[in-house]
C-alpha cells in the first residue's frame, strides 16, 4: 500500500515537472517610464525693474517664422519715401517665441540668421518662404550677439527681444527707417549676453533647448534703457514641424 502511494506521488511530481517545462512563466512586459524631460513646457524667467517675471508660452499664438531681405541698403530718398535694395542671394530667417503671463505682460525672443538661398529650401504655400535645410543650425549651443539692425539693414545674426504689456515698445533692435534714424551703437549691448547652454535630443525626436541671458532693452532710438537680468529660457524644439 505504501509502495502504491509512493508511486502515485512520483507520477504526480513528474507530471508537474513536465507541465512546468511545457508552460513557462511569461513575465509581464516592462513598462517604459516616461522621460521627465518630455513633460517640460516652454517657459522663461528674468528680472526687470527689480521684479521677477515668470512667463509661459503664449496659448493664443504659435511660433512666428520670419523671412526678410538681408543686407539692406538705402539707394535713394524721394519725397520722404525710402528706396532700398538687398542681397538677392541671401535671406534672413528667424523664429520668434512669445511668452506672456496672466496680466498679458510678455516678451518675444527671436533667433535670427542669414542663409544663402542654396542653404535653404522654399516652402510653397501661396508665397515662397525659405526655411534652412538644417533646421537645428539656428539653435546650436553657443553665444549669440544681439541683432541690433534687425528690420533695418538685416546684416547681423543673433537674437532680438521685444517686450509687451507694461514695458511695451522696449526692444533690443532699432527703428526700421534707414533715413531718419541712426544705427544703434553696439555699446548699448556691451554688457549683455545670450548663450544657448544646452541642446539635448529627447526620445520623441524633439530637442530641449536651454539658454541664459541678460540684456538692455530700450526704445528704437536707444533711449529709456532698462536692464533685463538673470534670464533663463527653456524651449522644446520640434525640427519636424515647420513652426518648430
């Protein structure tokens, strides 16, 4: 009787072992954690008039793309009308990012660079608009100068600030007229700095851009100067989107 019990137990153990071989335990698939960097939002912070400003990307407006004639010069002035010409083989390209707070105080930061037209490609949408073939070139790590002649001569690569709300009318570039306003002196930005400190590719294919800055802002004639200090900029750049 004992022998039969032992035999039965042995058979049961062998069957169980065979089942384990035939039916291996399937581990649940590992859940990939979301990269916290993917959750970051575009934002900016800086100090002006002793007040800390923290602003988020505008919800009412997308990034603004800019094309402009490069290396503009004044050819003639007839009855107070300016006639100008520029470099037909080049284009000034830029992207503007607008930030604002609940009180509609805001700042738009534009990154600008001249491109030879063989370095850019036209985007056909009613009009021909040139976008650089290497979209990330505009956002590369390093320092930028302030393009003080933007909307005027358009000869300088760099960055432009324009403020809205309480500080409406203050900017880092000058007025557009070549005949009636002198070119701003570079000394206005001699103590200023804008530096892209990080351009990091994320798993989604987008890029995290970080920059630090300080600058002088003023009227287009260089008067009513105010200082922007301790600036920090964070952007999520999508090179697959025409509006970045």
